[in-house]
C-alpha cells in the first residue's frame, strides 16, 4: 500500500473534495459504494469526516475518485490546481 495514495484519499475525504467530485459527476453514495465494495454508510462516514478510509477499500475509493475528478475537471485535495 502506498502511503502517499492513502494520505491523498484521506485528505480528499476530510476536506470535502471527494464529496464535491462525486456530486459533480452525478454519482450517489450508494453508487460509489458499490464500485468501492463498501456500504453507502461507509462512504457517508468518510465524506462527513467521521471515519477515514483504510486499506484496500481506500485505494479503490481513490481510483474511482481520480476517474471522476478527471471526468469533471474538479481537482481532489492534494492535486495541483
């Protein structure tokens, strides 16, 4: 597991950029949860800052967020703006 990637996905969740990117793409929490293979409640907790994404799920979440970020043009926390 790459700690840089883990830090990036956690920053995206904590700062709200993950939610902004997801919403701009028109994706719901249950839809992204299915892609990441976690519950919609987990996505909700991550986006609210109540929990931090961990392990393999965190890396899957980052990959999906990076794809949505590229599609929407909205940067994630930690990306060059």
